[in-house]
C-alpha cells in the first residue's frame, strides 16, 4: 500500500540456541504498518510478541527475511538515521538518575542535535509540544523518580514522540498501570496515531481495550501463526477465540468477553430490566446458573424490583417467596437452595 511505512517480507523470527541451532518463533511473516494506525500485538504468553517487536526495531536480527522502514533495510540503517525514523518504549524501567521530566523528553532529540547535544529553538518547541501532547506539562519540572508509573509512562511516550519518528513501537506500555491509567494511556496512543499520522504498534495483554481501540490487531498464536485484521474481523473468523482457547477459559464472541468455565448449577428465571437486572444476570452466570426467561420450566425465579429508587430482589423458590437487599444477599441465598443441574429443566 502507498501509506505503508514499515513492511516485512517472509520474515522468520526467533533466537539462537547454540552454534548454528535456532529456535523459530514465527515464520513467513509478511505484514505492514500503515500511517495513522494504532495496531495492537496480542497473543498468549511465550508466543513471541517481544521477539517480533525487537526484530522490527532492528534490535534482534531475524533468522531470515527482511524488515523495511520507508523502503530501507532496518538492519542496514545507521543508528542515528534509524532513531529518526523509529522510536521505542520498552517495558523495563530505566534508571534515569535525577533527570527531570523535561530533560528526559529532550533526550528524544539526540538524533538531531550537534556534537554537544545542544537543543535549538526548534528542538525546544518540539519537546514542549511532545510534553503537551501527552498531557504532561505539569510533570515537566518534576524528578522522574518521583513520578507514579502512569506519569512516568506519559514522559516516556513524550520522549518517543519528541524523536519525530514515523513509527512508534511500545512493548507492554500499560503493564505496571492500574485500570484507569491503562485506559488513559491506550486512548492517548490512539489519539496520537490519528493526530500525528504515525504508525503506532504496541504489544499488550489488555485484550478488551485492544478490541475497543485498535484499528488493526496482529494476533500471534502459540503455533507461530499470525492473524491480521480489524478486531471485529478476527472475532468473526474465530481466530480470536481459538488463539486464547485454554483449559478453563473461553472467549464469548457475542459479548466480546472472556469467561471462566464453571460447573453448572441449574436454571434461574430472571425478571426485570435496566442496569440492576443486567448486573444480576452477570452475577448469576458467574455462579454457574443458566439465566432463563420461562418461569414454567424453573423452580427458582428472581425478580428485580425498585422500591423508592433502590433495587431489591424477590425470589420465588418452590412456592416460597423471599426478599433480598443486595446482589450479595441474593447469591448467598441461592448458594444455599441451589440444586445440582439434574434437578432442573433447562429451557
């Protein structure tokens, strides 16, 4: 494609075991990164995501095949020229000493500075823009050691942004972050891809966020096969469910969620609408109940009611009626009265 920035051709990745013996992780990879796209690299642990990223970045020579960045072989580009085209944010926390956020971001301009490393006015403008773009202006003068993991990650992304590269590669950029910060960083990267027209590739275990935010997914399976497409395409093809299929866990393509296999407890009829009913259904399914809608074929019926704006749960079980004031109370009661699956008729 005309807007392909980074391409691979018949790429085989892996590492040397000993002498001339290599272990292939994945083979025959022919893919491309397009400008303005956020691409998420997903796969089980040990599938080779980090190996692929290092190979694309020119850090780990491939067993065979090639990686081209703007048409040039990544492994033949001088380091300074490569740094002008590709920026990298790794998982490992680097000891940056007593540097301030601003100073660390300014290091992203090193491919463009003179022998003394002095910033020009244009360099300073780019550094300021990068810091502002990631929402880190208030962090610029603080010592990086004093920053939280989320704040530090913003500074590291700003440093990569300051390189003015056409490709940004990130290895697990949200691994040390809590959920709100993971969402924030992923949304930030999507916004940067759109606004800067960079190609941004990141490996992640945040499957739900990848499904929601990525323009494209590279799905690396344990057998070395690589599936490429929009998140929805990989769900519809079954590749997503198959790649993450393992004992005790399955992907539900109808809900886009992962579920643990649980022993079935029986069928419960659920009556009600709105948010309280939706979360009640989730609680029932988590406990192993099949949620039905036909009162005639179940011994237990749960009705979600609203009293003065507050939900309550009314349970009819074998003709007896009880009322509960929370989902927790409801589940405690059902755990006591639930019978084995054979005692229920599932509609």
